[in-house]
C-alpha cells in the first residue's frame, strides 16, 4: 500500500495563506480552473491527464497511482504538480532500472517511488504548474517531504529549462538526455527546407519520398473534427500492431484516444497513408500552434521509407504550412539527424532518500551529463545542414526558382 504524503501542508512566513494538498483528485477540479494554471501545452491539460486516468491507462492497476499536489489560496487553485506513486519504471523514458537493481542487490526497496511526469509522454514542459516561483517552491518542497513517508526517491522528468534550474538550485540531482528537434527556418515549402540541407542528405530524403510514392502511397493530413471514428479505429489498430511487432504491450487504450479526440480536437493531427482507397499506416501528432510533437505511429505493411514519410516529412510539411516553429520527434533516435532534426538536451531532476545511494547516483549523473554533452557535440558536428561558404562566412544562398536541386 502506498505511503501517505503529508495532507494539507501549510506554507510558512510570507506564504501563510497558501495551502498544499494531496487529497484533491483531478476529477474534483473544474477543467477551466486546472487549465488556467497549466498553460498551453496539451500534455498537462485537464483533458489529457484526465483521459489517462478515466481510460484506465494511468491508475493503480497499471502501476501509476495519482498523488497530485495542488496549491490553494482560499478556494482558488493557484498551482499543481501532477505526481504519481510508481510501482515500476515503465512508461517514463528516463531509465533508472540500474538504480532499482542496485537497491535490490543491497537488499533495499526502490519501489514505490514518486514521479512528477506526464505518463508515457517524453516531452519537455512545465511540471510544477504555477506562474509564481514561491508556489512552485512550495509544491516541490511538499513533494520532497514525501520521501519521509516510505518512498525511495522523487523524480521530475523532462522538466523545462527554468524548472530544471530551480530544482537543481534546491539540491535535486540533474540528469541529462538527448532528443532530436526540428526548427522552422521560415521555409516557404518543403523544397525550401531541403535546399538548406547538404547535397547527400537532400538526395537521401528525395529518394526516400520517391520510393514511398512509387509504392502507390499517398497521404492525407486530418486535424480536428475532420478525423472520423473510423480513422481513430484504424489508427489504434496500427498503434497496437507496432507494439506487438516489438513484443510489447501498448500503454494507451482506444478509449484514451477517443477522449483526446473529443477534449483536444484542436490539438490533434492524424497523418494517414493510403494505397488507393485503402488506409495503410497512420501517425498521431499533437500541436499547440507553436510546437508539434510526434507521438505514435503504426502500419499494416512494411514499405521502405514509410516510417520517415509518415512520422517526419509529413510533420515537417505541416509545420511549414502552419508556421509552427518547432517539431519534436520523440524519444531517442539518432537516425532523425539525417532528416533535419538536430540534437537537443533534455533534463530531469532526482532526489534520493538514502544518503549513500544519493551520493552514488549523483556521481553517476555527473558522469552521464559529461557523456551526453560530448555526444551532442559529436552529433552537431555531423549536422545535415549546409555550412556557410568558407570565403565569407555567409549563410547558404537563398534558393532560386531555377535551382537544379529541385529536380
């Protein structure tokens, strides 16, 4: 049974009227009140987080017990921290299995632990949902106080840069990772983007796209209410097939996707590939007008280059059309570099109750950070983008209408 967190913890001093609670479930909070503190990122919205709970994806039965912390001034919600008690480390994408094994080797229990994260979603963003730094500090202090109540550790995954710095300043250990993100250089169209790449990468992408087209596959990008129930059913079938092909069980249910289709329709893009009138593959992306996040995909048939087209090139085209400035391609995958997605660091925060283990893990994180930075340096040296001319240091010339690279 999960250990309790301290209930109704009052803040002191200048924050005497602020109360931190862990006994208010998300379902008891009005969506408008929650979203007023959550900002614009869809993954921390009331609709997304409640869909995870109500569809049975993030519940005690799946090893994700919601222990949300909320901050109140009177009856007004002023902050929150989506927090879960975890009985395992699945669905987090910041891997600590080695830490758990070390605990087990020394006869200690690593689980349960506390995780501040969006389940099954490795995207950087706010974790402490409050615009007021003092409220964020109070939420983090309450979460860390939970370590005195039977939890081995606290983990805040994929925190944005500001909150990662705040957590590190409070004494939490900082852990680094790397993803691959595409930035919109103000491209007029996909060909304009290709012109920014070096010749080898430009040719490779063209060949991949031509191979998919030669297989008779065309794509439709569906968003909002244009996505029909049959489209969602097809996507979920593709999604489950992909997990089965890798010998895994999918984390998310069809009900979850149906709920976000209803509650977040304006944030959803579904890319469907067809051969003739028959759907063949599908990819789901989420966007907020500034960023597009590649999330899930699947196919009923292997076609060379199909994954790159459905998951990257269609997403990049959509971003260019909508003037979306960033596309985050998901966890890991150095193969994304050749498709124009550059390495970007990710940050997570960790606090460990046992002093001896804390010291060992801190040393590990420090060494890992150095390795990650070296890896990013090496990846950046292999950038697929054209370099400025050596004679003047200028940026590559603008594409002209008769440029031969368009052929």
